[in-house]
C-alpha cells in the first residue's frame, strides 16, 4: 500500500493507537519549504488512516502562526484522552495543542493550550517521554530543556541539564528518551559526540565514542525492548554508516559499519513492534529497511526523492511514513517487491546520464531474496502436550508447564496392567477383567484371552467351548446308562452300536459348530489375538 499527501510537512503519530482503531497522525507545514505560489502559511492537520481501503481521511485542520521544524505527540494523562500535540518552531517557540479539541473542530485559539519561548535558537529536536507522560524534551543548538507539563494551566516547570555543565558545547542535532528506563535520555551532535543523560541527577553518565574517531551524528534511536541498545547514524557523506551500541560494553560499537547509504543519513526509526527492524533515510534518496541482528539490508523503499524524516506508525504495525520535499508518503512493509532493488539503481543510472557530476551509485549489500517475517506475523501463543500428563504453553512473555488432571480410574487400570506385565500374571489379570465385564461379549473376549495364557491352551479352549474331558465323559456315561440292561439280541447289539456311533458323530458335529461360534465371538471381542488363539 502507498498513500501520498501533497505537502511538505513534519509528521507525528498518535501514541494512543491500538488494534482495531484507525491510527491518527498529525502533519504541520515544515520550515524552509515553499510551494509554486510562494505561499509560506503554516497549517496543522490531523488525519485518520483507513488501511483496508488504502486512504486517509482529514480529521482536523487549523492555521498556525509559525512554521514547524519538528512535531511530537504526547501520551494522554487521562484514560481515553487524545494527548497533546507539541510543535517545535524555528523562532525557538514551543506550542502545545489539545488533540481532542482539534478533533472536535474547535478553532486554533482554543485548541492551542500553551506557547512558550524558553529557547533562543531554532528548535532542532523534540521527543515525548513514552512512560512519564508529563515529560517532554527539546533542544536548540547547545540548549537542552526538559519540560514538566503536568499542570497546563500554570507555567511549565523546566529543567536545564546543559546549564549545569558549562563544558557541554555540542549543538544537539537529535535526542530521544529511553524506551525502557524513563529517566534516561540520549542526545547526539554533529560535533561527533553522543551523550547519555540521567535526568534524575541531570548529569551525563556516558559519552560515545569513549575514544577513537568521532562520528558526525545526525540521528539516533533507542531499542524498544533492550534498555542499553542504541543506534546512531552519520551525516558525513564520506562515511554514511549506522553504528549499533551496547552501553554495557561501550568501548566499541556492536556493529560498527552498517553501510548501505552513499550519502549522509538524516533520520532513524526503530520499530516498536519488532526490535529487529530499523528504518533509515539519507540524502542519497534511499530509505532502507535493516535487520538489526545481522546488520543487513532487508529492502529498499522506492521513494523517488530523499526523505528528511521516517517514522514507524503506532497502532498500525506494518506501516511507516516518509517525509520529503512536497510530499508525505505512507508505506507498508508487506508490499514486498523483489524487483524494487533494481529500480533505484536504474533511476540513479538515468540520473547520472543527465548529470555527469552525480556520485556513482553503490550496490546494496547482498541479502536473501526474502527477509524474515516481521514479529507481528509470528504465533503469539501456543500449546503442546508432553509426556507424563504434562501440558506446555507459551506466549510472548513466558513459558509454563502444567500438570493435567486425569481420570483416577483410568490411572488405576493402567497401573494394574503395568503390574501384570511386570509379574507375568496374565491369566489372573484376564480372569479379573472377565469378572468385571459389563456384557457377555466382553466377558467371552477376556475368557478366551485367559485361555491363551493357560498351561494347556488347547484344553482350555475346549473347556470354554463346552467340550472338556469331563463333559464328554459325562455325555457318554449318560448315553450308556440310557441303554436297556437285558438286551442280548444281536440285532439289538447292532442297533446299540449304530446309536452310539450316531451319538458320537452328533457330538463331533456339535463340537465343530460350537468351535465356529466361539471363533465368531472371539472376532467380535478381539479380532486379532483371539482368532489366532482359536486357530491354535
């Protein structure tokens, strides 16, 4: 997605954005620009982003008496509020605007809450504390002021850290509050020094680099989730690099040479929703997306002009803004184009043909065809079963192992089977299961399984089918007892022998029928094991 606004403006995203709510951003006419009509009027506007429709909607518009150098949007001190818009101006003034009043359509006279002129130089940097919502920091040349805006109806309380340190003579080009520790702030300077301040004591606690060649820094950015990680960028055309510092080991940068620009870098923005993503823009008309862990370029934004400011959106994780001369452009990182890396090179080659003094285009560092997916596309939570009745669940914050509540009767049956396997008492186990059976089929199944483990399985199967030795002997004895005792005739003897033969044959036939019936019952109960046993 690409959305364009035809205006030269400084931009600030609303910090109150959340999922499901259209994000808001403010734009103010930036100082040092002029349109074709030589209009130098200043306008402050609010816009709402409709990402699904690919458009923006103007929410508010008011006239401002001064042009803006920077904009910052402070968190609201009350739940559901819209916060304060803070504008930095070239005459050293600081203006505070009520964002809610602007959204209600109130005029500038009522929406403008505070105008302060504590600086004597043009304001060059401004940032709102993300955790202490009443604190704001501004810088103009060597002047650094921290504002306490808890009471807007009274004169704002200000702190001047640099006034307490006369040796601090570095013109501040950018500043930023730490995203994890609210009292820590960093300032950087084109003179080559980056200073870490502790606002509780209002003293500098560390200076970068501690030794070595100073770097003319233009912009800096704190990591969103690691309190000691800091990125700085150089505006020196001879060394346009990004350095990544870990303040725990600040002897040298963690990554000293993140190179991809061929001219000075003007702006940095670290993604709050994925700490691996960093945006940079330079005077070489390149806006690059970096992987911080590897120091490699993931992609290049086709901007067509050099952007003096880039910023990640709040409330719309995949979106970021680029501000350039005469245009504000909104992009999304999901618009991946594998051919985008060749387009800027072709544009630079065409420009070199028209301007023989243009600097030669440098190729971007090699990278995979498609970078890793952003963190917000990953699985936020999950669950998996483990051994021994364990359940493992994970989220972005922690991993937990749970013990499941199981059926105690099932546990008892499993333990009984384990005991039978260990002792080898399968016949007794099957006999107990047959006694506890709920229906005839289940009972017959366990009885035939018990016969499998008997000392004489064949004889046990015959007994289960009703043809044990004692049963057959009882049948013969009953038949012989039914014969007449005084029969001496040969014909009668023949008839008796024939009757005995028929009875034996009938018993054998009945035995075969019962055997077949037993096999059928065995198949119903346990189709595999019992059928094998009956065949044996």
